């Protein structure tokens, strides 16, 4: 099968097309014939070698953590899916990623794609959507009436987080650039902050939840807008534990847990039109397509999700 792989850590030029064996499945797995995947910042961070100490991968590595396609084979213990089902998944973190025509996935990580949702829309959901869900629901226990600040609301995780927070009845503030003001308001944001013109920590206060997708100074300054008992969850850095304790704030770093059941809950919201995928850019599954997609993601200015169309 065709796949885009890296043989060394480094620049986007390390991405190469290669013919690799089609995955074989075990009794609890599903083989998905892929129609689309998408790009996440973790892809190029791993490609550059920033995360190599956390993963014991052997080259060649197929990157990618979002899958959308059709079930091609099922293991003998699989009971919830059959050949021909339209499915999406956030597969396990292995060296066999989703920049490929086929991927093997555990049944517990898979959900069905609603009929009114395209493969491209579905492929944009698993990593970013589940990350946003777990930040708000699992870590922060979001409830109606909460005041929530979401950093970088026009990005992949941010665009889903705004919609989920509104679904749960929260008041949502978000940071973004001026060109994305209409987008984040369309997604449901109540308070837009143009980060180039306003400092969020000078205009917001008494918030219940902050979802940090940027890290660094933004993460540090986020403590200032939270009330006592608030929650600060980051996917880009580890919050200062001493400062959190001092201010009576629950703070922590969140690493996504693959979860097919939660993905099914998100699928229901997609089907009912309560949540939508924001696809800003689409590239083909080719050497050049993936290189360009990575370079765009590295700018941190991609709007919504970057999708890779396979079929």
C-alpha cells in the first residue's frame, strides 16, 4: 500500500512516499481502508524529533493520528462493526500511523460516521475533537453557566472546544487574530479577543475554566483570569503546580486517551448539527502534499483543520 513515511527526524523534506506492507489485524482489531486523515501539531513535532524521547519508534515511521474510512476487515472478536461500515478513529500511538491507505485499529477506539458527515469532516475530528472534549468534560467537569476561556479558538482543538462549551451551556471567551473573528463568533464565542490588540489577562476575570493550547507565557498568564477553585488545563505545557496550589486552582497537562465511546458522543453532535468540523485546508496523500501540509501547520496560523484526502 502507499504510505508517506519518514526515515530520519528533521525538516518536512524527510517525508517520502513509500510502498509498505498492508497491516495485518489481530482478533480485536479492524482494518480501515482510509478515505481521509488530518494533520495535528504533534505530527511535525515528532517529525522534527522534539518528542522522540517519549516514543520508542523505529524507522520508517508513518505519522498521523486521525482515521476516517470504510471497514475492510474485522477480527474474530469484533462485534460492533462489519465490513463496509463508515468509521472514524484515533488509532493507538504506534509507528504505523494514518498517512497510509490502510490502518489497523482496536475496536474500542472506533466509532461510526453519521451518514450526513463526509470522510473529510470525520477525519478532522478524532484527535482534536477528543482532546477538546476531555479538556472540558473529563478534566474540567464543565457545567451550565461556567465561564470558559479557550485560547486559539480558530485552531483545530479550539474550534471544537468553543462548540462543546456552548453545547454544555457555558459562556465562552476566545483569543484569535482579527481575520478569524467572524469564524469564532459563528462557532458560538460570546467574547472575542484579538490577541494582537488586547491582553486577555487584562480584560477577563473570574473565569471557571481555561483551555490552553499555546503554552509558554500564555499558560502562565492564564492563572490571572481564573477564580479560586477554577480549572486550568493545557495541551501545550505543564502548569506551575505551586502557583496552582497557592491560588486554589486545579491545573494540569492533558494527554489524549483514545476513546471510541466518547467519539460516538461527538458523532451524535455532528449528526444533529450541534457541532461541525472546520476544514481550512485540504491536501492530497502525496509526498508534496504532506510536506506542504506540515509546513502550513508549523506556522501556527492554519484556520481549522488541515485534511489529507486519500480517496
